[in-house]
C-alpha cells in the first residue's frame, strides 16, 4: 500500500476556499478559480481581484455581480499540471448544492489515474482548513486509506457558522437553502447560518452583537466538548472587529482550540454573502 507524503501528493482547490494570503505559494497546492461577472466584465476569483478590490467594485457598481463555475477543461488543465510532478491528487470542493464546480471536477478526473474528487459539503475557509489538516497527515506520511478517512471525517464533522450582515445577497443568488426562514425586515436582525449537509441553514435569529456572540458560544458547546482539541479558522467579509471576538470566545470556551489561520471572503463567496459578515469554521480532532 502506497505511503502518501507532501512529495507525492497534491491538493487541488477551487477559489471558494477563500485561502489566506500566500497559501498557494507552497508546492503541491493548485487553485482553479471560479469567475465573477460585473455586466460585461469578468474576473477570475482570487487572481484578478483582491477581496478589497472586489468589495470596492461591489459598492460602486450599479450592476449586481453574478458568478460562474470552472469548466471541466479548467480542471483538466490543473490535473495535468499536478500530475507532472505528483502521483496522487485530492481535489476538494464547494458543496454540489451550492455550485456545479464539483461536478466539473469529477468529469475532468475521469481521464486521470489517482485523482480523487470530493464534495466537502461546505464552503469558504472550511475548504482550506480541511486542506491544512490533511497536509499535516501527509507531512508525517500516511496511507491512502487514512487520507480518505480524514476527508470523510472532515466532511461529516466540520462546522461552519456565518454571522451574516444581511441575507439579501444569498437570497438574490439562490444560495440560501433552508435559511430562507430567517429573512425578515426587523431592524438589526443579523442571522446566524450554518452549513448542514451542503446547504446553508438557519441557526439563530438574533438582534445585536452580544446575543450573536452568545449564540456562537452555544454553537461551539453544541458541537464540541470542553476538553476537545479543536482546529478553527476565522473568515471575514470587510469585518475587522468580529473575528477577534470570535477568537476570544472560542479559546475561552475551548482551551485546546488552535486558530489555524485567518482569512477574507473572496469575490465569489462575497457575491453571495455581501460585505460585513464574519464566520468561523472548526473541526474537532
């Protein structure tokens, strides 16, 4: 049975992973971008626009942006490049209930040996968190079965909680899933939504930051125990204040929690979630 390492195994991600700066500068990591469209202008997510440039454009534009998934040919090109150097490829992607990206990757992978495509049933920094935790296993050397088992474990057990400034962008983009019940016109209601089986689902409908933070702590309590080893990431969409609060509450509630990285929402996820939101993703190991 082959041993997988960082030297023989690559990971391909789509740009909804909203990876932190410098993430893809490391060997063995490959990015396939989605595209954001402002009218007749098109931009490759995470390549042509920084998150600051995107949100500035969103604010200034009279046209609501739209997004499109990569093609199978885009993934074919990425797999060809990866396979020039690496024997094994794991391709980790946004939920199929949110995007057709994973389907395009699966179609492309049919032409390659040892290229495995996974729907992680989540989005944003959760995808990059899975990648980081998988890479720790590759760094030590692990079997194919161990790598597959970890991806399956992460898919089933990772948690993503978003404190949305508004659900208007999700509603317009049709990505709101069962969180639609949280839409309301009540002043200062900023709902919390979570990823459940690949969909965005309402978690709590709260008014004000204090109650939002209390609901976040309930979420951590619901999905972990006090002594658990937790790995988590902080994600924001032009929200400099709230991630620090999230970090404080997570590490107060869970002394063994480790922040793997902080990152920003990119153009494609930003199109659907809008500015002002903040989120965290976590996995208990």
